[in-house]
C-alpha cells in the first residue's frame, strides 16, 4: 500500500521545519560551530538536543556543509544506524 502526503500535510511538515529553523538558535549555530554536538555511535553523525523544544536533530558535516539527516521527537527512541 502506498503512503501519500496531501499538500496540507506537506505544509504541516514544512511549518515544523521552518518553526525550528527560525526559533532555535542552536540550529543556526551549526553554521559556525558544526561540531558543537556530540557524535553518535554512528561515525560522522552528530546529535543535537534542542534546549527549548522536544526534538533531536541528527546531522553530518560534509566539506563546507552541515547536512541535517533526521529530526526526531525526543520521546522517541534513538534511530538505528541504518536510518541515517
């Protein structure tokens, strides 16, 4: 069975990302301090815990870019390494 997102659901997801991007100084700090968060057990993947928001941001540092690979609610278990 296929999973399909409606335009409204896609807008909801975009709104969550926009909210975090605008209101979380920690994410903006990654541009200047990409190694501010601890590395996970997975080589090259860092885990940034949000202070005021119940989210964890998983990212990689690749050349001159911080690539956010996963955003997860803090109440959920940490993802398996094959999810990155």
